[in-house]
C-alpha cells in the first residue's frame, strides 16, 4: 500500500530493494536501489546507494553465472563470475565458484588457489573449506586432505565435520585391511576398531559404514 501511495519514496524503495536482495531476487533489488538513489536528493546517502547497487549487481552476476553453468555454458558462466569478482573482490562467492569450475576441469592448482583465497576472504566459508579438501580427494590423496584439517580451527572443522569423518573412516578402513593380513597386528586391529567407535559420526550413512566395518571384524555388539 505504501509503495502505491509513495512510489518515489527513497526509504521505501531502499527497503523494497533489501527485501528482494534477501530473497535472492537480485535483479529486482538492483532496480529498486537505482530508483532509490535517483529520487534521494540527500548527497550524504550517495555512498550508501553505491554500495547497495554494487552488492545487488554482484549477485546479479553470480546468479547469471550459476544459470549459465547449469545450462552447460561454462565459459560464459566463468565470465560472469569474473565480472562479479572484479566488482566485489572481497566477497568469497566468486572465488569458490571459479575454483569449482577449475576443479571440474582437473586444474587442481588453480582450484586450490581459488578455494584458499575464498577462505582468506571468509575463514568460515563452508564451500571454501570443503573445496580445499575436495582438491586432494579428487586427486586420490585422502591422506593429504586430512593433513589440511590440522590447519583448520575447531570452528572451521565443525563446518566440514561430515567430510572429515568420511576421510577418517576411509583412512581407518585402509589400516584395518593392512593390519588384518598379519596375525601379529591383532592389537592394532582392535585399536583401530576402537578409534572407529570413538569417531561416532552423526551422518547416518557414515554410521552405517562404521557399523559394517565393525561387523566385518566380529564386533557386532559395538556395531549395534
């Protein structure tokens, strides 16, 4: 109702733009911010509107890039992500998206650099943390992936707990396979099984994986 009676009110236009930005309608947000800037005659607000317009434009580029990549237009999608990165170089979203494209193409060095830059911009960006691990997992280097975890803070580790648990289970499963082949390693087998139990992953599929390993080594009670 307010918009119909005061269609050129800068405060209402700004509030409407923020609403659209919050629900992911970046193109609509951009239009409202530009209108708010046009109708606001207070020069002290110019910087605020410039920031809002840049933010909305950034997400417009990101959203368009996502759409193009989903349609298979990888190079065009990459171009939009790059435009977003130039516009707001401190926002991690463009870095993780570009890094994921490099990861899919097997360009692991570029992917790793992108994910690490995103982590630098936002230390709690889950996509960046997961990407750092995935870079090594896809190269069949799970041990190195686990080594990266030691550089993560506890808060960062909590964001990728599922990935860390999956890597740890894989590592312990390989140890079990190696130890089982030697009768002299029975105590190491038990030690590894105890480590699996202590891991206690929250993900139901990982819990089943642990249970299967325990059952395979005659630890039915612990598996239950």
